[in-house]
C-alpha cells in the first residue's frame, strides 16, 4: 500500500471539509482504475490507476463539484443516467413519483398516454417507459440542452420508440393524457440562497428556482393544465416539504382535488396525487 499517496489526498479532502474522505477517495480511485478490479485502500497500488484521470477528477471534487457531474453518471430507479451541467441530478425522492404511479396503475401492459412535464434528464419518462411497455410518452422541457441530454439517455436505454421529446414550457398541444407527472422547480428565493454551494454552483438554476415563494411554476401549470385532463386523468406532482397546503389550494381553485399525499423517507410530504372533479 502506498501510504504517502493515500495520506496526501486524504489530508486534502479532510482540510476541505469532506465528511467521509475515505469513501470519497476510494470512489475516485475506482473510477480511475485501469481494470474492473475493485480498489480498496488497504491494498492500494498506484500502478492500478490512470493517474492523470485520477488527478483530473480528484481536484474537481476538491472544489466540491458533485461526483455525478464529474463522471456524468447518476443512478435513478433501476437505471444509470447521463448527466451534465445542463440538467438537475435525479434525486432519490423523485423515485416516489414512479412508486406512486405504479400503485395506481398496476397493469404494466396497459396502453397509457403519459406526459412528463419538465423532463430534465428524462429519468421519469424513461423509467415509466420501462415499467409500462405499451405506453406512449410526451416529455417536455423548456431547456433545449436538457432535451439533448434526455434524448441521449432515451437512446442508450432503448425507449426512443415510446417517447417523444418536445422543447416547450410545460406543454404545447391540447391533448388528453392518462397520466401527468411533473417535478417542477419549487425552491423559493430564500430556500435557494440557503442551498449548498454544490447545488448553487453546479446545478441549473432554471431547474430549481420556483419564484419568490417557490410556487410560481405550479401557478403557471394550473392556468392551462385542464386542457390536457379528463375525469380519468391522474396528476402526480413532486412538491417542497412545506408546500402542500398552498399547492393543494392552487389546484383546487381550478377543479383538481388532492386524493393522496405521499411522504418521503424523511417523512416530508413529497408527492401529491390530483384528479379532475369539475
């Protein structure tokens, strides 16, 4: 084991306030490995890694750039997604949207028409396409660069025949869908200012900031969402941890009733299920 090498980089991580420097270092070493053999610190040999790749990656991480952005990879649901600076890294909390949809739609062979509004990486649309093999999905995003990332993921995960990607703000056509799924930006100005350096520096502001109170995009969606709903449509929205009452009121005013509230792993209210009542 090359103790001098390891100690040098562990010290740098500790001095830059990384909570788990050993885990950080081991991960970067493994991503820089010349083989598929797992590297552990106790048997580390410098000859087993691409030293230039290691240093390039390590010093990016030392600036607190997220691991996902450095290696352009983030796991979500059952799949590995390509990510870059133009898209928000998929969060574990958003997997609750998939779980909740599966609770309401248990027949995986049903022909469903789905819209994923604000698709980002395409993680929701693609995961749903994998779960519902006969579904047809429209995935929209206001960012052209995000659409490019989503298309790349769809191609790699073999869902191009099920998903059509559209560059627009929420949706364009007045079509009726069986399922509406959406994880809009919901941070208020105050929440965004309190967010970590990693988030503010390396994640797209457009995908995070929901106006002064965090509710701006829900209000925009509410203005026209009835154009894509019938009485059988279910809408699944991710929300911020203290926004439930205000968002429920926004949609109740246009005739959408909240029929279910799903809490995340920290017991925060995270997903609303809505359906048209009038």
